[in-house]
């Protein structure tokens, strides 16, 4: 019936609008059928069996190259099709590699889950080699109160101070407090790219012989130890702070908390071995006997 109606349209015995109404389809569908019928005949408008087509495609990738793709993909589970394409002995589009891996049920199938490389944790071996500095807000933005925190990467020793503002000026004041109270010499300080850690802070640290390292944008994991401390501080201490307390009272509470944290709290983090931060400082300085910094700012081991 469809073929007869299309022949009537070709002979101009019926209009497309009338054929669409008769078959219950749109005029666009009739136009598509006409195009297929003129170039492919009855095969162009006959219904086709759904599902994958039988037979072999004329441009399928040779089996040997497919095996090479699969071999490279299995040896490098964290690399994508674009990287695999660069490793092949022949030039293949990354979309072809994607289809090969999916067709051979190596990746991207219904049960496939993307593998992510597990980030390797680290812990420095010398107190003061790098100190992470950041700011937290115990009451959020409901009150003008910021707490500057500094944690040693090696020992987890923390120094902190509560202030009314968070600016470059208050940052420099806290850094002066940090340098004067630190039980070890600070070699480098790591911060994020907040406006409170701008060029003036870098210049101040350089005048003290301290390296200022800034994290790449949107990478809080580089300051992982200070971020984890913030969580502990807010859960165990700041949650009990009265909202209307004065800065002096909050700094007193903070001093008591840090005394417990640095001298009595046993840490189970990487490299701590259930030592307190104060014990870890003593242990590290005894274990590593070092001379003062050389001209390049690098610690030299004492071999005597």
C-alpha cells in the first residue's frame, strides 16, 4: 500500500499532504520515504529487522591491531582512548579505539566502572620543612571571626590564633606570631591562593628567608593536613564556643585546646605512629641530625 501511494505521488496523482493524512504520518516522513524509494526501490521503504546487523563491515579494524589496542588498554587501566591512540604502531582515531574496547567487552560495557588512580599520601620527615597555613571560620559568616591555623607537615604540631578580620595585614601579624612561637625553624609555608595570601605575604616571608608555596587553583587536597585539622577542630572544640564570646576568651579556649592537641593527643595519621606532635618533633630531631641550611636553602645531613 505504501509503494502504491508513493507511485501516485511520483505520477502527481496524489499530493503529499493527502498521503500523510491517509497513512497517519507527517509530511516529513512521506518525503523521506519518497527519497529512499527513488534511490533504493522497495528495499528503501521496507521495514528492517532491529538489532545488530549481520555480516562483516568493509572497514573494520584488522584483528591484529584490535589485539594491540586491548593489550595496551589492559596494561594502562587509567589511560583513555586518546592516550592509547598515541601508543599504537598505526594511526587510529580515538573513537575507533573506544568502539574496539566496548565491542570486545574490555571497557565501557554495562558493567564497567571507571577506575581512578588512588592518590598517594605523603609525610615529610623533618619538622619545619613545610608548614601548611589556612583560615577557617568557626561561626561561618554570621560573625566577623577568623581563626588562622598552621600545621607542620611532619609532626602535625599546630599553632593558631583567632582574629576579627581576614586580610593580608592580619595574615602577616599571624605569621609573625607563628615564626616567634614555632619550636622549629620554618623552611617553607604552603597556602592556597586566597586574597589574604597575596604578594605582600610572599614578600614578608622572603624577608624572613621562608619559601612561600601556593597551591594550584581548586586543589584543596594539597593542603590536606590543615583541612583535616579543621574538621577535627570544628567537631571537638569550635562547636562548643559561645557565639557572643570575646576574642580574648576565644583565644584562651584555643590555647587550652592546642595544649591538649599538641602535647597529649596521640595521632594515628601517616607517619605519626600514635605519637603526640611534641613527641614526633623530638623523635624526628633525634633521628635526623642535621646541620644549618646551606646557601641554597637545603638541609645538609651531618655525617660526623
